[in-house]
C-alpha cells in the first residue's frame, strides 16, 4: 500500500517550469553573450571584461522547422542531416559563418539580433554595437562618477563617492559597498584564478579591486558554439559544436535522427511512414486526435489502429476517457485513483476503462501492466505521454 501511495503521489506532480533568462550580454570587443551572476552583495565592478572567440562555423546548419515535411517510406530511414548552402545569407533566419545574429530569427529566440541592450546591473552597462547580422550587446566601460552605485577598480574615494572611505580599517562595511578588507577575517580576492567555478560554460572574472575593498567574482555564461572548449551552451547542437551530443527533442535534426520536430516526427526522432500519418489523420475525430496524429503518429497508431480490434478498443477507451474528463497526465493518477493519495479505493472517472485495459483491479498489477507497451494500458500510457508533451492544449 505504501508503494502505491508513493507511486500515485509521484504521478500527480507532473508540472514542470521552463525559464528562459534573457539577461545576456556580450563581452567587450567580442561576440559572446553573457549573463552576470554575482556571488554576493553589490553589483559587479567590471574592470577586465571577458573576451571570447567567434562561434565556430564548422559543421552543417541545424534543420529549420519550416523545412520539414512528411517524407515517403524510402526517405524515412535517412539519418544524415540535410545539406545547406555553404554561403551564409544575412536575413535567412540562421546564424552561419561569421554572423553574430540573424534578423530573420524572431525576437526572444536563440540567435535573434538584439534591438536594445539594458544594463545587467549598476556596474554592468551595455551598448548596442554593429548592425544587421553583426549586431551585438557589448559591455561599456564604467567611468569614475558618484551616484551610480558603482566603484570601478581604477577609481578612488577622491574621484568617486561610491568608493568606500573606510577601506583598510579592517572592518567590512557593507553599507559602503565593501565585500572584503586587505587585512582581516575577510581578505580580498587578488586573482581571477580564485574565481574558477569549474564550469567550462562560464567565463570567470575578478571584479573590483583590493584597493577599494570590493573584489568579487562574476561568472559570465558563454552562449557561443565553440568546438573543443568542453562546453555545450544553450541553443547549440551537435551540428555546430562538437562538445554537444545529439539530443532528441531540441528541434534540430542531428546525426542518428531521422527528424526532430515537425509533422510525423515521433518523440524518439524517428519519422513515421507517410501511410501511417495519412491513415491516422483521416481517422481523427477531434482536435486532440488530429494534433496527436501529426505529432505522435506511432503511439496513436499503436493505440487505436493496431492489428487487434479488441486492443484498439481498450486502449482508445482509456485515452478517450482521459481526454473527456481532462485528467491527462497518467492513467493511474486522478483518472483512476481520484484525488486521494492512497489508491486503496479508486474512484476516478476512468476507473472502469483502466481496469478493463489492464485486466486487473489491483493497483500494483495495473502499474506493472502500464509499463509494458505491448498491452493496451501500456500503449495508452505511451500515447497519453506524447499527447501531453506535444498536444496539451488540444487534449485537455
């Protein structure tokens, strides 16, 4: 019984959050987009902006969503990414060669050209540099002036009122912007090597100066696709960075994948046959089934259109009931057990369909059966998983 409770509790917690951090900038004089992450207290003081090398232009360009379409059975087995022109064109919606961005990519997406460059923090101002496919945000040098909550390492309390007047007294005055003291229990950092966080995807910099009692580390996240640096940054793929491994689900067709996203592409990046896609689509009765046929062809066909009529009826009954009662997520969660965390007396809206497809009334037996994709209940679970991953809005 305890095992059953834990299993259902886990099934009920299926929500996930995806956060995209748009606070990125490029290092001064480079094309690297970065994100400043302060270790403590006050805004970082950029004295030695990190530099980087341009993104590698080696390897094929990722396959764009607009170029994908259902293919014939003869085409489905190909695992090599389609070739692209070797001559980059600014505005073609892809970042190629020496391009830093492309205006053809919608705002907010990886590779889109920046239109404005807001400051990351008080001591990390940025400015837009270049135009077209060479537009980038670069760090701007901070001057010595009072009232901007910034004390660069080259400044002193004589020419910048934001610098501490009590530096050197052995006490860390946080209200004065101090993070350390040259002598005392909180000594100042003195080299960038002390800021190494061991992450190949960050550029580690020492900010401030011991003379102003405000040294601190900043870890700038690299977003350049650069081969051989041990880092696979966000937005990169195995096609443009050999530090990345092919990953099904990133909407980029890589080696070993027949597809990645688009009509007829399965969750395991195998291309459904054109005949299965057509047969499934023609049988669809609602928006949920139509979306699932396009995005989850294999699991839909296996569930509702297999060689055994009884199995098709049982599997279709489970996912149909889940759709009608808006309890998508897992056949054995609220659809079967109801809202209780202990499934001793199940009363979910699809109790009858689940037990029929699993050929049991015992929760643990049903759980084991659900893991077997050769059973109607197992195929229903697989079809539902694809539906909530790719067609959640249409299937709830």
